[in-house]
C-alpha cells in the first residue's frame, strides 16, 4: 500500500541538543510478569514507577522469539524483508543480519551519536562483519549466542557444541567470568555513562540476558522470593527483581551524570514469557514461540522528561519495528525513504496522543514451517478460499482483527498462579479447545484480547480480506535464509570460545547470503566426523550426569 512520509516534530530537551536514547530490552518477560499488570509474586517497584510517570504501551507487539524481535528493532523491517522468517539464528548457523540493511546504531552514528551495546546480541556472528561492533556499535560487552549460564557464560548449542560466550568488543572476556550477568551489564552501563562526554548524544542499547533460561539468580535475590513454592517461578521472579534493581541503578546514574533531563528511555520485552520456565502471560493466550497474544503482546513503556503527556496509557497500535524510525526522528535524522521500512514513526502517538500511523501488523510469514502433505490442497482451496495456503504459518493484525494460519504454536491459557508441583499439575488448567485439525483462526482482539471466541466461520469475508493482505505481503518477501549448521563453528576449534569462524567471502553469495562452498567441503567433512564423535561422547556424559540427579 502507498506509504506517506510521517515525521514527528523533533522535541529536543532544554539543552537544544538531540536527546540521549536508552533502549532496555528484557529477555522472556511475560505480559503478567510486571507489577503494574497485576503480578503479586514478582516485585518490580522501579519499573512500575517509571511506567506510571511515563507512557504505558498497552497495544504493543513484538515477535514471539528472540532473533526476530531484535532484527526488526535493528532494521525497522519485517522478517520477510530480511530473509529471517524462520526461527532464531542458531549458534552454529552461518547466518546474520543482511549487510544491505542499515542498522539503527549505524544510522545514529551517522547522526553524530556515540553508540554502545551491553548484553545479548543473538543476530548472528559467523563472520567478523556480523558482530555488533561492525554493525554500528562503538563498544560492546555481552553475549553473541541466544542463551548461556548467567555466571560462567558457558553457552551450548545442543549437547555437542559448548563454549565461552562473553565478549568485550571482539575479544573473549575470560576475566569477567563469575559475575552475574545482570549486575555485570549494569556496571558497564554505569562506566559508559561516567566516561561519556554528555555534550554528545548517546545511544545505549541494554539487552539484558535475564530472565532467559537457565533460571539463575544470586542468593540475595532468591531469598527475597523464598515463599514461592514453585522453584521455577521463584528463580524467575528473582531474576526480574534483579532487572528492576538494574534499571533503578541506570536511571540513578543518568540523573547524577546529567543525562536524565534530555533522555528518552524505552523498556521492552523481546517476546512473551515461557510458562514452562517460570513466565506468566495470563490472562493472555499462549506464550513464547506462539503467535497468540501471550507470545507477541509485550510489556513496554516509555519514560522521558521530553514526553508532552505522562502518567497515561497509550492504546496506539505499536510494533517493535517502529522504534527504528521513531528513534531516528528523535535524533534529528528521520528516514528519508520510509517506503524502505515496515516501521512507523510513532512518537506523536506516544508523546502527544495523536492518531497512530500504524493500522496493521504483519507478524510473520514462515514458508519453511509448512507441513507438506495431503491437506495442502484443502488448506488452499477450502480453508484459504483459493487465496492463501493456510498450512503456512502466518499471522496478521488489521485494525481490530487478527488472523492466524498454520501451526501458530501452543494456544493454552495458563492460570494466574503457577503450581508448586510443576508442569505436570498444569494439565488441569485451562486448555485449548479449538486447535484440533484447524489451520485458520480469526479474533477481534480489541473486544476479545484473550482470544477465546474464534470468529473464522462467522466472518468469512473478514477472513478473505486478511488472507488477501497476507498474500499481498508475501509477494514482497525475499527468500527465507535457513542454512544448515556448520561444524566449523564448534568452539572447540576456536579455543573454547564462540567466535566468528568464516573469513570474508567464504561461503558468501550476493547480498551476504550464505551458500555452499565446495573449496572447503573436504576439510569440513573431515572436521564433521570429529564433531559427531565428540557430540556422541558429550551426549552420553550429559545423560549420565542427569541420571545421577535422581539417585
């Protein structure tokens, strides 16, 4: 559809300079896992206060898993336009953000900002040009993979490939092992704030590892939640208490160093919580990994002295891809070609309550997820009305309507309190009733935010309209990139560290797309046999270790 250039009026602080921008992304925080959403067993007094004195985003969406949310924040583009439609970027996968997509920190650097990243990257690192410091960040302390131990920073991709994953710039930060990730990261943030020349605008991207598994927290935080009977919930709550404390320290440092009065702080979860790992999205349906509201509706708020209205709730339709053009506009460097982006500048909607330019969100179209079989023709001609193959995993929201097709993930509702006995007791909780042999669902999520009333049969014309929109988007999609894992990525081949393993140009086609390279196939095959043998021994050892826990 035609797209207008919508640019907010730049509202700098009293200094007349572009504002300092701080983006805090928290990992796997569920919709119900913050005090102001009614959580009674998780204490987040600082987040509650910042949100209450800012703008709460209560119609705010992200992606259901890590890499997709982060890629859309960094590029302002949907997954279908970067080739990252399918799943997360795995540690051994020769894949990263496409080089032809300018990142948010690259654009901010061009606008005169100092840019720093602290925390989890998870956007690929197969070659050096994929690293955060090569994609616009002047400094980086954090992890490259999707998860790891919060104290030792050991990260495993399956049982067979494990290595150290804490990097300061391009080097492994062995000397920092033993620190708790949340506290280590907030200390680096404070160091950056102390060393930075406040006369120059600053962009800080703080992507905390908490509260992603493994669920770990210092004893002091665990003791605070000792009354929680569910062990997973207790550890998860302790991790979010640590997040709350970390944000408090960041804001306090900003005040003391003179940044606060001319700053914009955005807080966002990267996806819904994982109920089987302590998270809670209730009363929303589903969780992390699904396109139900519990997987994509996120905790989010903006706190800033530059807001023209505060202490309000915004119900403007906002997506994580919108931060790219919004922050660039605040920086005084608006996107000159908005047709290139899928995100919108939504500062006017947030700060002033103006009508929001966004009216729809394409959550994703994942062609790789399609289960090919006998039902294919039925899902196209019957369920899809000849418009769209509903066996393909896809989801879209247009106005009040939300349509889902294919295998969109677990659609259970989880009760507000988890059970002391663990996952086995959840079988008595609310269970989905409408996912058997279905490939299309329709909900009015404004009237039915908990997705209890499927209207697909009652509103066939709306279904057709939204299927047509998905088909239109699909015509603009680039091919999905999902290369197989590369055994040469094994940390044991690189000093025990997760690090780039491809040289510039190796296995690389046009626009940075990874392709097979026969020059290295013999070497890779030889190493592959070693990797498989090593994997076998590691699997046997890990199974023996798990067995000893029960005897």
